[in-house]
């Protein structure tokens, strides 16, 4: 297939939603945009767009074409920047997918990245769904648990992320500080629902926290952290998040079973692009500072 111009045009239509917007961005006539789409669909032998009153919607094939076009556009843009040389700022969008409990570990790195590259927008998807990097759903993924084994992924260690049971000083003032785990039975807890079985501290909760000990439950990690910080009960929070919030005291000694290994994951096709390398460098340098601190 040698329809690179047509592919680029279709990508802009998909991204912007209308022929007019794509034509203006590309500096070509609307008729040329329509012709490029017709040529590309003829080449593929199927529709990539569904036309409607408000613009263009992608078909299932169009979604696949968009992912290929997006990756191609980024690689060509990165190559053009390297050829020009001397470019001091990175432009466009960089997408990260992370687990919500890890978000606080990346904000300093993202702030540093944005300071160096103010024209680049950072998009974060905080979800348990695993983004398919091979389809361009994210540039960088921060994953936890077993090391990803996909043959096209470049994987580096982020280090272990620890959790512990924390209580806010307002809760401790009202209910006292337990001396050890044997005294926890008279306390109230903030816990995720039983469905969240992948959490490293879930076995401890199942063993030690009975239904009558639960003050609040939520699947949202931020809701849980806010509840603990408000003194509603004792709950598991990432050590990094507890330190950031302040006013929280760990209830038990650190436990290796409550920590998980983290992994920075990129796709081999985009790993060496300037944008991805710049963000990875910021993440790794700030992570080293966090570990040293």
C-alpha cells in the first residue's frame, strides 16, 4: 500500500471529526479530502467512515486504520524533528495509562516534563483496563504485578510500590492507637469491596476485617484515601500517598506482601521517539529521587 497522503488525510478527518477542519489543517481543498478518503476506501475495499449530519464516524475497520495512521504520523513527525535538529520543544499529545493508586508517583515527573515541553499535552487514563500499546492506545503504560511478556513491548522496572494500613490523627484522637494487630478488631475500617481481589492487601482484609468492622467501602481508590484522611476509619493507602497527604500514621510494620512491582511499558515502534524518551527520562529521574528520599 502506497497511499500515505490519503492515510494522513483520513487520520486528520478522524481526529478532527469534519472534512472542513481537516482541509484547513492540511491546507488542501475539501474536495481533495473527500477524494483522498474515496481512494483509501477503494484501496482497502471497505468503508472506513460512516457519514452523518454532524461529520464522520469511524467504522471498525476505520478504528484500525486510525491506529496505524496515528503511529505513522508520530514516527514521521519525530523523524522530521530529528532531521531539522535544534528543536527545543516537543509538541502534540503524550498518553499515559496507569493504575489510580500510582498516579501520585507520576505527578512530579509530569510537572517536570511539562516545564520542559509546554507545547505537549499529557493525557492520563487511570484505569485497570490494559491499554493495547500495539494499537496506539497509549504511549507509556505503568503496570503492576507480573512483568509484561508481550514480544513487542519494551519493559523496564519502576520499582516496588508499598502500601500500609493508615489512620489519620483525628481518628487516633477519638479511638486510640492500636499497639499491634491484635487490637485492630475494635476499630473501624475503610476498605474496597470484595470484588477488588487483585489488590496485594486483599488477603489481609479478608482475614482480619469482618463486615461489622467496615465503616465505608468504595472501589474508587481516591474516595478511600479521602475517607481515611477524614478520620472515618483505618484503611490501606500507598506509602507515597500517605506521605504526600500528611497527618497519617502507619498502623503496622511494612509488609512485603503489601507491595507490588511496577513496570514502565512502551511499544518498540514508539519507544525511541523523542516524546516518549523525554517522558521516560523524567519518570526515571524523579523515581530515583523519590527512592532516595
